[in-house]
């Protein structure tokens, strides 16, 4: 994996968990917070840290924020600070800005500023939980559009020992299997003759309702 430089602004629960995961994955992470205690708590999980008010242009400039590949604005309830910080980052020409929104209106403002990825933690997590309940065999998913997903689905037990042609998944469930994950192996565009094994994970593309049915088979 290539090494990127990330800056996380706002080291509450959300910002710290992003910083921690990136740091664990060997990425360079600068953690910034206006509050000294928040910075101290996050120190084990970042490469570097700074106490600074990110809504101040001078503070951001002195941290060399321009040089970062991706900046995450994880400021929570202080909407004014979140918006000012996002604006400054945009003006500095940061290539990838990610920001947390606490309400729909907050998100709309961030979108107008040109933030590249807006996250609504509670709403997004709620959707993930509901999707998991609707599709118990689903491990992970990517939303391609409002209606279409790519999902990783554990092979239903009764399909083990059969091949894709026999199972006729595309016609019966209206989903297409684009890859199979088997132990450490990945079989891309599997042949119709590929014999499926217990424990296989199917990577399937399709309408999310069709995928939900497929991922709830016994
Ligand atoms: P969470 O729900 O993720 O815990 P919080 O609202 O508790 O979110 O955390 C947001 C963090 O952002 C806090 O630690 C706060 O000190 C920090 N923060 C708020 N305003 C600024 C700012 N202008 N510059 C830097 N950090 C800020």
C-alpha cells in the first residue's frame, strides 16, 4: 500500500477513530485539535500532533497543511468552525477534503464549498445496520448508485458443491457474481464451470433489493 499523508482536524471520537485506523495501516497522520486534552488522548494513534485552531488561516498555514494528500474535518458540534476550516482548506487547494456533517443543512453548506466527501456518521451507520439486518450474509458493500450495489456475500450453504451454471444465479436472483474470494485467493470473472466451495465469498453486483434477497438465503 502506498504511503499517504493525512491530516485529521478535530480529535473527538470520530476523528480519533479515523486517525487510529490510518495510523495502524502505516499511513502518516497529523492530528490537530484546539483542545490540549483531546490532542493528548489521541497522541498514541497519530504520527504527529498539534494544538491549533484550524479555522485560523495562519495556524493552518504554519502546519504546512498544503502538503497533505487528504484532510479530514472531524469537527463536531461547532458548525461555524467546521465550515470555516473547510473553506480555508478549499482555498488552499487541498486535493481531497472529507468532512463530517451533523445535519442536512451543515452538509449542504459543505457541499457548496466543494468538500469532496461528506459523511453523516449517525445516518450512514444507521443505514449500514439496517442493511446488515436485511442481508445477514452480507459482509461488506459499496454503493454504486441509489439502486445498485456491489456486495460481498457469504456463499449460502446449499450452493456449496455446485457450479455457477447449475445455480443460474443471474437468472434466478438477478445478480451477477463478478469475483469469488476463497481463502487468500481471488477469482476474477469466474467461469460458469467454477465449483463453489463452503466458505467462499461471492462478490456480486446488482439491484440492492435483489442483493438483499440473495444475501438472506440460508
Ligand atoms: P465526536 O462526536 O467525534 O466525539 P466532538 O464534537 O466531541 O465529536 O469532537 C470534535 C473535536 O473537534 C473536539 O475535540 C474539538 O476540540 C475539536 N474542534 C472544535 N473546533 C475546532 C477548531 N476550530 N480547530 C481544531 N479543532 C476543533
